[in-house]
C-alpha cells in the first residue's frame, strides 16, 4: 500500500504562509514527480524543479496540465546545483530525503 502524503494539503498552506511566491524566481530541490510543484506553479514568475531521478522528472514533465513556459524541470542534485549564485529568490526543499 502506497502511503498518502499530505491528503489535507497542509504542505501548500505552510509554504504560502512562510513566503511570498508571487513574481519570484523559485527553485524546488527534490521535486520528484512534480506533484507538489504543480500545486503552486501558477504563483512564481519562474519555477525550476530539480531532482536526481530521471524517471520522476519524466513523469513531472508529462503531467504538466497546461503549457507553463515559466515552469522547468531539470535533472540535478541539491548538493551540486548547476546554477550561478543568486539565480533564485527562493529555494524550497520539502518532502525530500
């Protein structure tokens, strides 16, 4: 049986309460299949989700409901980010091991 994570949607509520995402450039480290990413994808001006697992990223890209030119998924590890310092306003690390 697969566990159900955050069935009440509390994680999104905590994120929105913790920081202002509107108009920001956001990096989500450990985005997995993008389930959480898609919940807030309409808020930031640009959103990049990274994960080391290529199969999860394929699912994330496939599940983009509507074309979102500001939403990107890329294979990378949080320990070695492939972006220059200062590229993002906010970095999110949620539900990752």
